[in-house]
C-alpha cells in the first residue's frame, strides 16, 4: 500500500497522542457540549487574525518532521478532486496555499481537521482549558473560556457523545500575504445534555441524537517553520 504518512498525518497523529495522554483519565466517559451564553460558535468576522496572532499547535518535534515535497501540478482540474470544483474560488485559494506551501496536502489536512474538531468540542465540554489553549487562537480561546466560566458559576455540567462526523467540507480557502486560511463546514451527529447542580436536565437530551453544523476556520503562517494549524474563527452553520 502506498505510504501516506506525510507531514500532516504525522502532525495530527502526534497531536492525537498528545491530547490522549492528557485526557486518558476521562476516555470512555460521556462528555458535554452546549451553546453557551457567550456563544463561541457565533459569527465573529473580527477575530480572523493577522499572521502575528497565529499560535502554533504542539509540535511533533524534529523526529516527526518530514521534508516538504514539491506541489503537484494541476492536471485537468484533478488536483482538488472531491474537494473543490475546478475554477472555483475554493480551488483558487487552495492553489495559492499550495504554491506558498508545497507540502500542503488537502486530504490529510481535512483528516486532521476532523480530529481537531472532535478534540476541541470534547475539551470545551469538559472545561479542559489547557487543551483548548493549545488548539485555539487567543481570541477564540477567550470566548470558549468565558463560556466555561459562566457554566461553572451556574453549577452546570454537560455530557456529550459523538455519534458521527458526517461531513467535513472546505467552503473557503485563501492566502493573505503569509497567512493561509481554510474554512471547513462540519456536520456531526451528537448526543448532548446539560444538567444543573442537582442533576436535572436543563438543556438537550441524554438519548436524542442532534445534527449540528459548525463552520470553523483554521490558519497557519506558511513562512513559519512550525507546520501546524490553529483554529482562528468559528460560527454556527445552517
């Protein structure tokens, strides 16, 4: 079988191990997710940062580094097959990113984005600020942190379980000077319930599966040595 372990696979595998070691004490338990009073999923165009605001994800270290390879030429519109329509704004944005970062592999990026999505949702539900700080830009982290604080002050807990992530599709891609930005629309199936300090359900259901759509933007400075991406903007999708 063709070896597919390029730089993005290794990066997100290393990230998965990093988060797993932190969260192993709660693995297998149901965790939580709700729309908080300060909604980190609301549209916040102003938090799309300049390159100076991108914070690196945990690095796999020199042993996990893989040299960049030359970008594959676009042949007959096949370069972004199953990801973007030939000639579309998304394809043009991906072309620009790949030109600036020849090691960019869109399918491995999407696989890693799905992993990061589930990790972030679960960390938010658990109130795991340490994990969130590693994965989010400063502005997005502040929004999540405020929501967690409000939840804790009310004495509420949440339980959340991913049933599936049905879609992870790129809706926007662009290169702003050195900053690559890729927006992904996630459609997931979740079981989510919020309980008050007495254990009574105040939101959601412990049994009902709910479809949730989130639109998240990831960014990285293509001129930086760190190859990792950071979540820099979120909004609730339709």
